[in-house]
């Protein structure tokens, strides 16, 4: 405990000695939902968060830990330091993985603090032109499936003509822009399935109908992981669910919400709520961890909207992760082995499922229902892979180090297959498996359940 006390004193001294601390009328947070001082005061500076914080592990600086960032929030609230480049870079270094929330013995709601801070940063900190342009590219592209689908054609040609391999071999993109290179490095294989968008609005249940559920298709999931959505629908219908898929649904708002794009996040949340209005579904099922966490936060996101406040709460109350939902209602479909021999696999905990939604046991319970499956556990299972929404594009160096660690930990289990419940994690881990020369298949739990229900064997 003495070490933590020393760190606390060092942090306090750092703030007191800051050159900006003596300047009056500093540019800081506005009055629109700044980090709550009561939540800030709940931190007792014990330091338990340090060992579980991925950014602190890689960067090694106190200010790049949850405790350090809370000091900064408090100092900005008190007008002691400014919201400037020096302070913002420490907020930007946070992955938002929420591991510290799980670890904290005092119950500090760091998730609410960092969320409030990021919205403040985007409103009150003038980023550089290159930074603004890159973020504009991300938030004008990824939350809009129709725009993304339009870009699939040149990307498909780019891959088919071998231009991707050629460009990567030159290393030119990395020299021009590490961020653009990071974005390109996680580009999945574009297939003809990526161009399909032919889900019916209603898919009937197989056998007796037990529930009527809505399914959210996502953005990246819809285009680059369409087999996961197809598998999810088949698994739900095979277990007595009538599935409703509104054509008007768009992005869940996860990416803009996690990066402080307030108005964009609210607009997307309203659209999602409207798309499921009058569908009379019992539950709304989502198969992507990051999306699910945000969907369940709609009541908070739209808390200041008098028209949507109650709608948001009711919507969020219906949202269930696919793994969570199936464990709650029970799997009624018969499951067959995926291979002729026992299959060893490792389940990768996505941060926003594990720490955000507190869902960890359910996916493992589902996978163990499949005959012949043997699950192994990696060391540091709760450590973020570095994807964290768009973090691996905004902070590629830190993300790459975490990706390497995660990939190696999964490889060390000796598993024949990795299963992941989040598209961003799958892309990040796949990238670093390839860099290690490993060709280990990554599949979503819903794909494995779908195979087991249909009696489809896995190929080597």
C-alpha cells in the first residue's frame, strides 16, 4: 500500500507543479454534464486499477491510468489545469475497456467519468486539422452501412488484383500515415456475401413459437461478418424465436458514443429506437459486444431528451446479448459435434461483454453444450486486445502491443480454434495471429451453435 501512497503523492505534486496550474480562467469543461465530482471523490487512490489497465501497462505513466485520469478530471473541474493537448492525450490513451470498473474495490464508476470527459473533450478541445480530418473520416464512414457498402466495390477490386499484398509489402502506407496503415491492416477479406443485404423483415420460428425477438445487424458486422448475422438468425429460429429485422435500422451509435460524438450518437440512437417501434418484440438481440453495451446505455445517452427519454429506457430494457438471451431462455434445438474428434477451443472475452455487460459465463456455458467441445482459458483473459472500437486506428502503437500480447496468450493455450463475440476483436486478433505466422480460425459462438444445430462439420 505504501507504493500506492507514493504514487498518489507524486501525482498530486505533478498537478501542483504544473505550469498551467497558476493560470486563472483556464479553458476547461462546460456545464453540460461534466465528470461528476461525487464519482471522482469515490476514488480512494488505492492503485488496484493499475495492474489491469492496458494503457498503463504499455505506456507506464501514472496519467495514462484510470487513477491518473481521475486526478486530471478533478483538477480540470476545479480550474487548476486546462483542458489542452497535454491533458487530452491522456484521456485519448484510454481504451475504454472498463477493466478498472471490474477491478475497483471501491466501486468507482470510471465508465461514466471517462464517457462524460470524452464528450467534453470533443466539444471544448480544438484538435489539429489532421486529427479532425481523420476522425471525420471515421465517423462519416463506419456508422453508415450504406456508405460502407458503396466502398466495398473498390476494396474488392483492391484485394482481387493483388494490390493489397503489393502495398503492404512496400510499407509505403505506414510511412505516409501510420493511422491509415492501421485501418488498412485490419481490412477483412471482401467476399460476394459482403454485398448481400437480403434479410427478410420477419423470419418465422421453427416449430412452436416461444418468443418474438428483434435482431440488430450492426454496421461492420452486417458487411464484413454477414455469416455471423445469418447464423444468429438461424440459431434463434431453431430455438423457437420469430425474428423481426426492421429495414430502417442503422448504426447502434457505439463508435460515436465511445468517442464523444454527442449529437451523432443521439441521432443514431433515436433512429434505432424508431426502427423497432411498434414491432411488438419481446426482446432485442445483438451479437456484437460493443454494440450491446451501447444499446443498453440508451437510457443514459438520451436522458436529456424529453421525447425519447422513456422510449430509450424501455428499449434498453429489452436488449439482450445473443449468448445471454439463449442461456436465459434455454437451448431447445439438438446440438451435434462439430468434429469427429474432441475439439479444443478458447473463448476470447470481449471487454464490453465482460466488463461492460458482465457477461462471461454464458458464452462458455453455450459452447460447452456442444458435444465434444473442450474449452481452455488463456492467461490475462480480461486484458483488452487493443481493438476497443476505433482505438486501434487512433492509437495504433499501443493497440499493436496489446494485440501482440493477446494473440500470444491465445496461441499459448494450444487451442485449435478461437471464438470471439465481437467483430472488432476478431479483426484485431486475426491481424496479430498472422503476424505471428499462425493460421488459427476465429469464429463467433453463434456460428458454432449454428453448425452444431445443422449438423455441419468444421473444416480444417
